[in-house]
């Protein structure tokens, strides 16, 4: 647990604490940025699937919704950044709650967070195999059971290969997504870009709702803070990495999505980005987008695996390599169980996973004022951030249960 002296420090030059079982050399800014970009959605999945689906009913304001949603996410991001100025360790959000609310509350928060992401790792493979890939590669249906098992095995193999291999994989996934996003943005803008996409038509209450839904998509952006015990100059690297990755991702997603205002029919496609690529570029880019979306989603899973291993280490003090091995066993062993009824598994696990995630984030935001008071003076802006970030988490919780009733 951080001491009062630790919390009083600015943290800008404080070295990261070594994480037993992890490589002792520290992570630099560029590898950390790759982790941030991969964690934010990932970007290609946001731009090609999730954001277009959200703006479907307000496609005429696709640009406005994307920008407004991205801007709204800045509120919870600022809370994480202010924690990160003073606290950096393998516990990530758990360490933040320890600093603001004590260990007992932090253990409750960590329990919710672990449950959420363990469930996510189980059901997300089903979405990749049964929803994403068949939309661009119909022939792959023959191999779906094998892929349902193979993807967790590959992810576990990457983690077991060590941190360097994991960071290299995430960096390649982040860079690859940005390249495909750039190509898709050029194609999209060449066939429909207009400033009207950033306008607010009269009588459009759905714009605010859609903007809120877009903001929720970035929530996995907190995953990289669990590397706080392994980055060079953690206070600076984490904050700059989170801000830089967020701005780059938001810009890339906006550039790709806003042209859909002129072509709203694409928002109804299984993979809107692939449909745009197919019509305006050709089969090759469409497949690249579809496969890239699958890889983008798998990249988020890999960051979650990485964060889980660090959090469990922070709580138990067990060596990271032992924890990675245990998580790999759980992930691989659960894969065959999803074959019993893949669709049912996804439906049954999605809502409890998301509810646990939003509750865990809400705890982080609620304890922020006490933390701010401990490290300095509690300001009106701190209370405003707490209210805004808590509203963000509560809206996520509301959306989870509201979607279950429709």
C-alpha cells in the first residue's frame, strides 16, 4: 500500500517497482504506446464495426457523434491520469483504490474487475469465430470449432513466451491496425466525406445517446496502467502514453467513421468497414478489414491477459510467470466448453461481465476525491471529474441492463 510520503510525491521521476518473474529491463515509451493503442477497442474494431453500428440511427451526424463520444471519454481518462501521477504499480486500478479507499475496498474492486475480464476472455473468442470472421471469409465456418480452441491457445502461447514477445505482438497489432485504418479512411473519405456529418439536425435526441455509447467503447483504455511497475519513468510514460494513444485512436476512428454520413446503408452491414472497402476498393481491402477486426479484438484480449497477470501478482505476491501459466491453463481449458453452445455462452456471459466491469470502474471514480485530498488539496474540478466519471460508469451499467431488456 502506498505511504503518505509516496502519495505526496509527484511521481514524475520515481522508478517503477520490479515485478518478480517479469523481465527486469523497463518498458519504454514506444512499446507502451503500442499497448495503449491495442487496448483502446482496438481501434480497427471500433472504426469498422462498433461505432458505425452505434451511429446507424443517427448516421447523418456520424462525425459529430464520434467526436462527442471521444471527447466525453476524456472525463474518466483524466481521473486515471491524476491517479497515475502519484501511483504506479502492477495493481493498476487496484493500487488506485488502495490509495483512495483502502485495501478492503480495493480487494472488492479487484474481484469485480478480475471476474469481468476472465469472462471477457472466455466469450470474446466466440464473437471472433462465429460473428467476425465468417462475414468476410464464409469458408471458415468449417473450421470454427478448431478456431474456438486455437485462438486461446495462441494467446496463451504468446504470454508464455514472455513479456518481450507479448509487447512485440501488441506493437505489431497496433501498427497493423493503424495502417488498415488509414487505407479505409482514405477510401471512405473519397466517397462521402462532408462537413454535414458534424452537424446537429433538429429533433435528434438519439445523438446524445449514441455519443454516450461511443464513449463507453474506450473503457479498456485503463488496461495499460497495470504495467505501472514495469515502465521507465512511470508517471510520465503512463500519462503521455494514455493521452497520445487516446488522441491517435480517436482521430483515426473519426476519420474512418464520419464519411458514413453520406452512405448510411453501410452502417447496417455485419462489418460496415469491410462493406465500404468491398464496394469502393475491392475484395482485398475488405478481407484485410475483416481479418484486421478479428486481430484487433484478439489484441484487446491479449492486453487483458497481460493486465490480469499483473493484478493477480499485486494481490498475491506470486511470481508473474506462475500466474501467467495458471491463467493460460484456465483460458485453454475453458475453450472447449464454449463449443457446447457458443451463442448461448456469449449471451449468458456478456452482461455479468460488463456489469462487473462498470461496478469496478465506479469504485475507482468514487474514491478519487479522498485520494485527491490526500495528495494535495481537494478542488472543485476534482469533484466535477468524480461526478462526470461516475456518471460515465453508471451510464455503462444502465446500458448493460437496458440492453438486456430489449
